[in-house]
């Protein structure tokens, strides 16, 4: 095994339409082969063109067996759910929603005063022992997400640890690292990430060399095994989400907003929805 994780895959985000006609850039999506275990999906919602028209959002829909993580850069997402939670995820905020056995929720993006919406939704799998657990929310406003800055590298620590600072989202089965990393022009960064952890970077501003490979916005890269990653910013600097976590190595059966371990569990989710027993107090 090499010291540095090499870039093994360069993923071009694909435009997709989701919800009630929301245009997204999708880098990864749930698949039975589970190539990025424990990560299932990564969507980037960016509506910066008024010509795209009104924002229709994501009307009420269910989730079971996963965690959905909304991290906003600009604009906000109003949300409302079957457990009585309601609120707004604003610029710089994160909502880490552990669906467990089930929630029904609505997610409605809103433009910032400048007219933009920019943010990410990551889906993280749950291991079989937690798929039917009680739903749990961790909502953290921007001022409670710590920022660490050193030698031209600025990191917002959402989950996991950076420079001895631990992020506010805790108790997640995948032991995730979720960092918003900005490198000044020409700055360099070396970061240890446990070998065996699935490691992804989503480059959304600027460009840089990732383990020696030139990567520019907007792209996702997948790293292979190794102990560290190395990033060298280009002349404009680079900004990316670093996403890493330990795989569960369990079979998965994805079906729309549900990801379970067996077909029978998917059928049960559909029966529960039909019978009105999907959400339990
Ligand atoms: Fe959702």
C-alpha cells in the first residue's frame, strides 16, 4: 500500500431533474453494487440563472434506512417533516438527518438575497442494525461549525476532526469526515485519512493537483487506498468538500428514497407507506 492515496476515478457530475423539477448536478447515486460504500449519493443544487424560472423544490417524500446531509453555501432550504420538525437550513448551516425507520419530509430551496442557491446533499448509508432506528436530527447553524485556518488552508469542520478541532455532528455510524476545505492560491495540504476509508473530494471552486492529478471545478474525485491525501492549489486557489468514511460491507437494495439490505425490507417499506404505519411516534 502506498503512503498517498492515488486518484482512481474522476467523476463528471451529470445534470438530473429531481423532486418537482429541480435541476441538480449528480456525482454519485445509489446502486446495488455500492461502489462508494458508505456513501450513496451526492447532489449539488445550484440555481444561479434566473432563466431557470421558479424553484419547485422537493414536495413531501419518505426516507428509510439512510442519512441525508444538507449543507448550504448560499440560499436556504425550508423543511418540514412528519415528526413535527420545521425550520430553515441557511447559508453555512448543516442538517444531518438520520432517517432510521422512517420520516416524511418536504424540502424547499429558497434563493439568497443575491438570487442564488448553492448547496449539497449527501446520502450516507446506515448499517443493518440501525436501519430501523428512531429518526434523529442534528441541525447546526453556521456560527457553530468551527473553522480552522493554518498556512493558507481554511477548513470548516462539519464532521470528523481537523487540526485538533472536532466537528459538531457526532455519533454517526460511518465515522465520517466531512470538511469544507479552501486552499489559498499555491497553498499545499497533506491530510491523513484512515486507509480503508472510502475517500472522495468534490471540487467546486478553482483547481488544484490532487495526489498529483490536475482537477478543476466542478468534479468529484475518488481516491484509492493509502494513508494520506495531498492537495496543491493552482494559481486561483481551490475549494472542495472532503468526504470520507468507513464502509459497512453489507449488501444493499436501493429503491428511490429507501436503501435497505433486502428486497423484503423494501417491500415492507412500501406496505408501511400504504398502510399509514411508515412513521411511528
Ligand atoms: Fe429528502
